[in-house]
């Protein structure tokens, strides 16, 4: 099929879209997506070049603007999310920054949830204020705080759900309704849930961003990001910003990510199954004072999770007794699970947020969102869960 068959693809199930969506075969009829490692394109005539730059003729002009392999990735992402349009970026943080800065100007207000990935927190609290953009942080689970912060109006609302690393959930429909009433556009970082488990636009969000580096690649190979929204936002707001600032996704990375998408549902479903088993095991271990997993029966926001997500996710947050010393002792004893700040990988990975992903935040800011020195974020992979449970048991031995 080609991109011209997108109406047909829209009727396919998720699994079929992830294998065949956006496939645009060349004249050679290749089975796998073609990899176009070129930076530029040629034209038959000078008039053709002029027409293509003016947007009057279909075709590519420069791989910073668009590329056949990248376009296939964008179309597959669009179909998966159920969005009108997608633009791919070189990393997840490039996607977040572009989704925000492409639509903000001096004097604007952003209202965001306080529980955010460290780099997102830095953009909101350190970078945007340099441009005269006000950022207001609220407790994401408190709708009254959202309502109060949005009373003066806002240009953008930004949030993560589940949040990194506390796994707090935010009511997307309620916050979107409040934001729209205040004149704000809602931007959601959906990296933890993935589109397999949560589709923010179905709950009122306007823009969805991903770090494709995580579950979409899923094997620790390449960086990538994506921004999904309406055609109007992508074509008239986002695209001019990205084309002229240059955080383009490389064709090779797009090709790798296309292959990752083919198995996304299979991996996420198995990882969620493994995560449930590992979370239950952790909850029964001496030396583990707290286990947070949205799929657990006793998860405080279970009703919201069931309404908003189709699964509990692949991340567990846990508290190790003994603070930083206890957490480090546990990490250093692990033999199967790797210490890494990445997530969504086929390999199980664990990190200590205080000293890695959220290190740049002040101790006060970390305390406000509940990050403690004994907290760990565990991304559960595709290993046999019995091996993961055994690894956890031996790493905890002697810590009680």
C-alpha cells in the first residue's frame, strides 16, 4: 500500500496498522520499508524546484523538512494514535520542546503538573521563563489546583500521566475540559502508557508527544520522538518551527523505529503481564516499604486507571528501606536487572531518580512530588518473570 491508502488503513486493527500502516513501497517492491539515507532531492526542472518549495507540487525537498522513510514512520504513528498528523523529531525531548515553544510567546502562561521528568521540569522552570513565559506548577491529581491556576487563562497545559517517576495519574478528560474553558491547548507526554494502553486525544488532549526511544524502539538502539495533533497544528504551528530549528529524525533511526512499531503491542502486553507478577513479588518482600503499580488492585487511583488506560503499564516505583544507602546496596547486588536511566526496553532496567533522571531538581522540588532517596523506578522487560523475581530476592537478601 502507499500513503494514499490511509483511509483503508484507518479501518484496520491496531496490530495491523503497526505492521502495515504508512508502507510506501518504491518501484523495486521491497517487503521491508525502504531506507532512504539521502539528505537532499533533485528536480527535473527549475520550475519543479520552485513549485515544490512553494508547496504546489508533491514531493520532498530536504530531509530536514521530510524524508520518505521518516514519512512512513510519521504515518504509522499517526494511524496508531488516531491523530490527523504527525511530525517526527530527533529525540523525545526535542518533541516536548517543539510542542511547547512552537506555540508560545512572551507573556503567555503555561500550567503544568508538578510531577514531571527532570528535563521537562527544567524546560518549564528554567528555559521558558528566559523568554518571558510564565510556568505555574500544580499537583496534577488535584482538580481544584488546576481550576485555580487556570482562572487567569493559559496558552498551554502540559502534563504526564502516569507521571515520572511517581506513577500518579491525572484525569485527562477533567483537566482537558478545564483547560479548554480557559483557552489553553492540552499537551500530553504519553511515554509511560504508550498508545497501546492510553490514547490521550480520546480523552480531550490536543497534542500528544512521545519519546520513541522508549517502548517504540524498545531495544535500546536509537533516539527518536514524535508530536501528534490536528493537521492545522502540525502544518501551521509545529512544522514551521521544526523545519527552521532542525531537530530532524534521521532516516536510519526512523527505519529502526518502524521495525520497533511492528512488535509494539506484543511487547507491551507481555511486559505488562510480567510487571504485574514482579509488582506482586516486590509487595511481599521485607526491605521494600512501598510498591506503586497502576495495575494493582489496591492502587489508589484504580478507578481512573480503568477508565483511562487499558492496562497497568510496564513501570513500577518502589521504596527501598534505608534511603540512598539501601537503594544503592540493592542496585549493586542485581545480576539480571540492569542499572540504566532508560525505560520501555526488552531488558529490565532500574534507576535511582534522585541521582539520575531528577538529579537537577532541587531537594525541595523532589520532595514536593514525593521522590525520596530510597525510591527506585523499575522498567520491566521481557525476561522470564521468575528470573526477575529471583534476582530481586537475592539482591534484597541481608537488607532486612
